[in-house]
C-alpha cells in the first residue's frame, strides 16, 4: 500500500495497521526522507535508521499524553512526519521553517526541546517525578543513542532513576555510532550485548523445546521467567549485569526493524513497575545505499543528488576546520609534545589528517566535553601541549572545568573553538554566540579571533609558543575572505584603514561585513576606517589613537560580555561616541548565515544604516 504522508492520519495507521501496512509505511517514509532532505540538507543517516522504532513507539504509546523525549533530537524527522508535519518538510531547516530538532512551540508532540547530547534521561526523570507528584498517569519515554551514553550526565541520571525506581522507559537506540564510530568502554560493552547471539539463540531453543513437551511443557515455559536472570548471566557472563545492577530492568537486544517484536517488548516495558531499558539495535542510513556505506558523511549533509549521494554545489575552498587540522599536523611534525583532543568530532573539526599522521597523540574521548577539558589539563600539567577542538556551543558544557582545572592553574591548553558565531540551519542549540563572553571573563585567558584561514594558521602557531590558556574562535565554512591578505599575525590587531567620521572595529570574521559596510558608507559620503580585531583579550592598546568622532564595534557574539562592552568600559571617558553592534539578548533561530546576520543587525547594510542614523542625529 502507498501512503500519502502529507494527508493520511499516520498515528492512526501506526496503531491499527497490520505489520505489512507498517512495513509499507516504513518504505514510504524512507523514500520521502531521501527526496526531501536531498533538497534541504540535514541529518538523514540517523533518521533512516530509526523509522521502524519511531513507528513502534507511536503504535504502543499514546502521544502527546505520553511523553517521548529524543536525546540530541536530530533523529526526529520521522517523529515529525508521523505527527502531521510532512507537508512542511520543504521548509526543513529553512528560515522561518520547520526545525531540524524537537521544538515544543512547533508541536504538542514535541515533549522537550533538545539539541545537545545526553540530556534526555535527566529531563525524563524530572518529568516523571513531576507526574508522580501531581498524581497523574502517563508514560515517560526517553530515546537515547549509544553515542550519547558516553556523556557523564547519563550516569548521574541513571543513578537517580535506578535508586528511586521511577517509572521511565529508556529506549537505547544502538547503531554503533555517534557522528564518528563510537569509542570507549561503554561502546565495547554494548557491542558485547549486541552480538550476544548465543544468549538469544539459547532463549529461542529452550522456549521451543519446552513448548513441544506434553503436559508439563507450558507450565515449565511460564516458569522460565523465574530463572531467566540466572540463565542470562550464566550464558553472558558479566555482560548483562551493569544496567540491572543499577536497578533498571533490561530488555534486549531487540531487532530495530522487527516492528512486531518491538511492539511486544514496548508493551511489556510500559506495564512494568519501575524503570526499564529496551536495547534496540539499528543501522545508521538503513535503506539508502550511499548512507549505509558512508554513515558519517550522511550524519549531517548539505543538499545532495538522491541517485548518487554526491553533494550538490560542493565548496572547493578550504574551510576553517581544514586549515586548523592541516596546520596542527605541521606543528605536530616538529613538536612531539602537541596532542589533539576531540569529543566525538574528529573529522568534523578537521583532525582526520592528524589522526592518520600522529595516531598515538590523537584522543577522541567521545561525547564528553567536560572530561576532554580536564584530561587536557592533566596533559598540560605533565608538560604536553594539548589542543582541544570542540564546537563553540558544545564547549559551553565544560565551562566549569575550563575555569577550575585549566585557568586556575594557568595551564597551557589551547582551545580550538570551531563553529563560533552563527552557524545556520541547526539553529538555537548550535549557534556559537556566547564564546567571546564566556571565555573573555576567565582570568588569564587569551582570546584570539582570526579573520581568515591564513590568520588562523598564524594564530595557531603563535598560540603553541605562548604560556597559559589560549582560545582561538573561528566560524563554520570557507576560510577565504573577501579582503586583501592581512599582515602576518604577531600578537596584535591590524589597522586596515583610517576614517574621518567612523572607525569600525571588526572582530575576527566580521571583517568582510565591515569592509562592505565601509563601501556603502563611502557612497553616502561617510569616511569609514576599519581595524581587524584579532585579539579580543587582552585588550590591545596599540591602536587606541582613534581620531574619528564615532567608533563602532562589530562582533558575531552576544553584546553582553562581548568585545564591545569591554572596549566601551575601557573608553568610557573618550572623546568619541561608541556604538556596540552584536547579537541582542535573544536566542537566534535557524536559517542561512546571511539571513540570520540580517535578522540580528550585524550584516553590512544594517551596520551602515546604524552609523548613518547616528551621524545624522548628531549633526
């Protein structure tokens, strides 16, 4: 049967359809996903892998009364299709369109907003306790991937859930990956459970044999439940102990593409008095050949050709991430004290070549940013030069450890802060709009902001020879600027030009917007000078001899605590007026970087308009 995903009542089909109906629905959803995401881009591999599980959840649980919380949330495309949003998929991750993550403002079926990893169990526990305190009766379901269980907050939540025997159903979606292949002891543990065919086959054989015995067979079969746990441990050794020793009932492993078996186990788990974990094995990219073959590439992908899987309009310019990775390789060739650390984002942060050339000095700690930072502190304390490459919004999770373990001891740890500023289609949870503020307020921290790839490479080489903690923050995308080659970075800022009417102090990659704004102003008869702010902290006094009547600071960071506020505080008694331009006190939605800069008023046209308005008002 062929379904109209945009018009049919898919929840009703999930609940009442035959197994064949549901398999047909699964095939239709996969075709729909490939067609739509190939045009918009997005997280497709994880969604292709979770189709049948999403359908089984809808079949068993009564949403939105029952609350389903998806960890990270990038795998909720199927959930959105099933809950009546298929007709909006042409707008997926587009400006003012459908979000690529759960948003409670978007639908009552999105029980909790997520975007970062490992938070679902803590949120589920809070919602379950609230339910019990209120005397309500509904199910709480947390769907978490095996990659997310490297996050320490997962075990803090499991500790509470198990000890308090709170009724929560945990679905462990085990596909063996986060973005890259999973690492660490938990990955090995889950792999043992996943591959325990001897237990599964033994279970089938015993039930079959007992069922064939006359008279006593069925009583013995029903009594099998009494001895099942001893039987499980005798076959698996210690492999089955961990979850149940925490006080959580374990079901599985379950085939993530057997809807009938998942339905039965989900029903049983929902009736169990206490917390449960249903271990479901899936495959990233299931049903689409290119994504099955290259699941990492299709984790989050730009628009692509659905027939070949090749990216459309692939950029030929070097990204900041590539420049960072290549430069770090060169430095490490000459300095064997350089080590690279990442949190499940080795390829994404440009560290693939480093891993190949310096495998013994490359450390992927999994989705564990806090651990990554303190691990780096230990290395630095022992004489090494750790470089920690983490996305700006993810590094927020490790803020206490940056202060307490690195800065307080004045340790030489270099933070390569990727995806700083506005990142585009992933929206609020992924924008790096706070790092200038949260890093600049840390005592002893040096904060560098390259305007292009050349400057990033120079800064990285400069930072390696410094002392104390250093942060280098740079944006997503092409590292090629639309400006002339800047003078070599030697630890200070660059005065590009001087202006009679206004001086624009452009932080890092905002230099090109400042140059375009100056061109607009020139056409209006306004003389604008430009300075490339490469060092946000400490404040550089080398260019303080400003002669214009107005100074404008421009940054892709929130105004509170950013460069502009620091500059204004330093020059509160100066002869010139100051305007700080940055991101206002709000979270920024998803869209292209150009659209979002315009919305935030940090694009060239908006900057020029602010300056003209001020000069006309003061005239």
